[in-house]
């Protein structure tokens, strides 16, 4: 069996209509649909109005305010909550021997924080610390 070497590259014959890959350019393609006309850009003006909430003094009792959540004129609901000072008073009463009076700071609203809530939407309004 005899093997022949292939002809040199320069000796290959090119076929008519053949172009090498490095010179190939695809034919231009036509779009399937005509381009959609773009609407003219609309100018819109956005006005942002901010208001600073007025300071409403709240106390240990219910207060008449405008709720920041539901914007209704309401009389707040007050819930008392024990704080660190309440616990310190109870501990002090226990340490000086007045352990029967330990529950007094937990029963007195003046020793606790007053949390204000809206009765309509139950949103938190603020806290009064006495």
C-alpha cells in the first residue's frame, strides 16, 4: 500500500462561488415586521408635598390628636407598661424589707410608661415617660 501526500495548500483548486470563511459576510436580513413608531416622550411633573408633623404633647392620660396613619381626629387609647425604673423601685422595696409592698410600683401608673395608640387603626402614636 502506498500513501500519497496531499497536494500543497497553494495547489488546491477553488470552486466557483466559494469564499473562504475569513471573508464570508452574511447577507443583510430584512426585519420581519416594520419598526413600531415610538410615541413622543411625555413630560410629567411630579409634585412631592411633605409636611412636618406638628408636635402634639401627650401625657399620662388620653389625648386628642390627628392619627398619622388614618388621619382621623381621635382620643388616644393609653396602655401602661412597666419599665426599668418600675423594676428598680420594686427591688428597692424588697431589699429594705417592705416585700409586701413590692407590687405597688406595678399598680401605679406614675411608675410606668404610658403608650398611646389610635383606637381606629391601632397604630402606635407615642410614649409618655413619667
